[in-house]
């Protein structure tokens, strides 16, 4: 009996709809399938199918190595335990059950974090960006950067680029020069901020690095450079804006609409601005944040950029001095680049609710919209707690987290922010998946 062979284009169409983990195993089926799955055309086709699907991305975080969890959204209708704000009476958070019994863990959403086997031996320090399944990660030496795809277990170590006369300084390292009396008279340190983007025209992954060197709080050197994975090289880019100074926080850079966005402060009026770097044109620009300040607060304000539903968004935390988090807002730019299109999607103004999901009120961030676009996943205190928030009826659904690498509470300012991550077939080096799969098959026989 002769088994009919399907045309190559039909095989390609069928395979492109399968998960990347399955496809990596299927490379061992035949030379034809290996050739199809490893071809740039198929990798881009599979990525396109993944991007237009309604599947949730994975959550990913970093503590020496990578930890990932699928996003769970059971949204059960029975025995659902809901936290709701019942008015703002004395700012008290009321808890109630929507049925006679409180739900068990199996009826509520669960996140299960587990260590990823990425076959990279160096210790990771901080995730700098996540695009198309490719992660940009800084290493524990604070100098080196690697591109890594945990799905294909491939990586690419980015070569150093150090034209700065102050590159002997590590990130945020302080150097003091003693004066004649033995006391330090000047302080010299670097602020280094990375972003990570993708040029869809050239299909090139591009990390971007900004360095500002200050001496006695005066800027003495600035440098902006962009790396091309295709060319495996760095180049300097001219920053015409010459505005502001970068914040020390490294996790507030986001890639939206093929543009990287950084928070800076304008040194002329001391207002926060959004500094942009266009990956296609490799040029900088500036635009304003929405009018977010509330006169009720004489406070510290923290802004966290996100791409939510394809829109550039800013999640704002309002804090009174020494009193913790008081309010959280989500602002969305409905039409990208149009500063008049900013609008506030919701405001969480009950401090008791914000405190109810965490031991301390340090920060809360938006992560991703639900599939129905009526809820948003919120992350509290650097990932120590998560919940689904429905802004239409002001309800919160607590999520049970298992395997979180930082324990019950992650210290503020640690590099544990949560990113979203797509499974993809993008290759960043020599493909060793077939050999590893065959070795596993032989071991299991």
C-alpha cells in the first residue's frame, strides 16, 4: 500500500497552526519537515499565526535564571470568591462570597511558575524586553547582554560596545575622588538604560543602549547606540533632543508601534516626558504624558509603560509621602502619537483595596488585557500577588500563584518585574533541538 504524500504547501499550512513545542519535536520526523520548520518563511508564518491568535502569552520573570507560567483565566461563574469595593465607606474593604461557599484553588485561576530550560549557563540579572519570543536579558556582570529564545533554546551574546571614556564604570557605580583634606569632592557615575525593539521592515532585532555620565550631578557625557542582530554590530545614533535625564529604574521602557519609549524628566520645567526612539528611522522624539497629577496628592508618582491591546498605555501609581500607595490609574493613548487622544480607562481610588492584595503598598502594574477586553491582569509588589480586575463593575478576582521564585514578597527595586512572552520558532544561533530530541527519545526507549 502506498501512502499518499501531501503537497508541501498544505503541510506547511497545517504545521503553522501548531504550538512551537510540538513543531520542535516534529523536526525529527523527516528531513522535509526539518527543512520546512527551520525555514525563515515558515518561522515568520508561524509567528504571524501566533500573533493573530487569541491565545494568552506566557508570563516570564527572572531570578538568576528564567521562570515562566501560562496565564490562567478560568473566570468561573459558580462558587467564585470576589473581592469588591462596596462604596467608599470609611475606606474599608469589604469581602463577600457570591455564593454560599468559598471557592477552592481549583476553581480560581492559578499561575504555576516553573524554571525554564534555556541551555544558557550564565546567570541572568534582568529582562530588558520581550518581542516575538525573543528575550533581551542583561547578565549578572551588569555589562553583558544576551538575546535568548527559551522555546528554541538558542541564544546570541551581544558583543560589547564601549566608546565612552567612562566605560570603566559599571552601571550606577559611584567613584569618589579624595580632596586635599581627604574628603570626597566629586562623584562620578553612569546611568545605563536599555531598550529592545524589532524593525518589521528589515526583520531585525535591535537592542538600544543609552548612557549618561554625571559628575557632581552635572551631565558630562551622553551616548546613544543601537545594535543590529542582522549585522552583528553596534553603531552610535545622534540624539537631537538632548532633553532630560533618564530615571534609574530600568523596567519602564516599552516597545509599541515600532517605537521604544523611555521616561525622562525635562530639566527646564522638571516635568516628566516620554522620549521615543523609532527603530525604523533610528531617530528620537519627545511627547508629553497625559495630565495625570491629582491636586489631592502632594506625592510621589510612579509611571509604568505597557502595550495593552495594541495601544501605548501608562499605569500610574500615586503615593502620599510615607503613606504608601493611595491610587492607581490606567491611561491609554487611543490614537498613537496624538497627545489629545489620552484618556483614563479606570481609576482605583480605594487604598484599602490596594492594600488588600499585598502586605505592603509598594506598587501595582498592568500586565495584559483579558480576551474579552473587559478585564486587566494586575501585578502587585513586583509579582508577589496577581489579580484580574474588571473595571466595568469594579471587581477583583484573586489568583493563586505557585512557584514564584521570590517567595511571598519580592523586595522593592529588585529585578523581578513580570513580562509577557510568546512561544516562537525564532532562531538566534545554531539549531541543536533535533539532536537533543533524539537523545531524549533514545533514553526513553
